[in-house]
C-alpha cells in the first residue's frame, strides 16, 4: 500500500534523515586503507546506540535473505554492490567501498548509501561513482508533483545508458516511512510518463546502482552480498526524498556537513 505523509509527518522524518546522513559522513571520513569492515559495523552500532536510534537491518529478514541480516551496516566492496554483509576484511589500497545505512528515529525511517574509493583510485571507478551520483541527482530532479514513477526511472536510465552502463531492475528504490521498504517500487529503468503519479507526501528512497560491465548479479555464500557475475566493480548512491508541492526535499542530504 502506498502511503502519503502530511507536511507535519515529513517534518517529523527530518531527524532520521539527518542522523543517517551524519552516520554515513562519519563512516566515510573514518574509513581508510586498513579499516576492517567489522570495525565499521561496530562504529555504526555505537552511533545508533548513542543516538537512541533503532537499526533497520539487524533483524531484517526478507524473502531474498538467507537469514536475519545480523549487522547494522551494509558494506559492499569492489565487485559487491548491494547488501554487503560485513566480514573480517581489512580494506586495501584502491578498494571501492559502498556503504548503505538505514535507521529509525522516533519511529520514522531514513535510508541512504554512498560509494567512494580508499587510497589510490582508478579512473574507471571514479567515473562509475560519478555516474551513480549524477543519476541520483537526475532522479531527485524528476521527483516532482505531476510526474510519474516512470519519469524518475527514465531519468536514471538516461544517465546510465549515456555513460555506457547496463541496468538491473531487480533491486531499486522504494517507499520509506514507518518501515524501511514499502511501496512503491522505483526501478532504475522505465518509461517516462508511465506508472504511479507522484503526489505531495510521497516519500521514497531513490537508489541508482550500476556495475561496470554487466547487469547480472550473483549471491555470495553468506546469503546476502550481491556481486557482479563477471567480477566488475559496482557503485551505489541513495537518498531518502520527500515529494512536496514546493519540490523534492532530500531528507538524507549531507551537504550541511560539508560533504556531498
């Protein structure tokens, strides 16, 4: 069921958005060559506890997950792009890191993701990250009253295809509110002018993610981590966005922290 939020409810979601933005900015700043993924998860857990927030991940067990996730942060490295289950791994120079984090504050959820390189970057990784970020910007620009879900999907696809990347539509954006994943589904490819009409009060997580040379995924033995079938690297960018009569509000915006 698609739920629309009142202006007061959207305001009530701002603390969750700000908290998620702050955690991701903190983790990115603290992630270096040699940082262990389990240490990142522990740090996120500490920040959740300190803020009195609630993890959306630790008990999460959807049909596509082999078991409850058991951690509070998704850490997808290099050819992993989604649902990366943290494990005992120290980051190496040049690793492409995608962090995905969702939490509830006072009963309202926000969800966001970012990708970056630790140490010495490859040009092709920076181009891939830039493309997901530009696709996210295009999606946000299309998230206006009077458009449709297909307009958001089409805007993402235009950026991806323009950069030469293929698109997987198995996983994409989604409604956000009292729970992390709700209706509507927002695929990363679609036809403009089609789908659910965008109305004031709709809150969605928009999340373009692309793989360098494929659109096919395989699941790790951990039952969660999704990797490219050909070993090519992936990037993931996500924000929680409220659609209002005055335009889109990026609830997980990190610019107030001096980062994008």
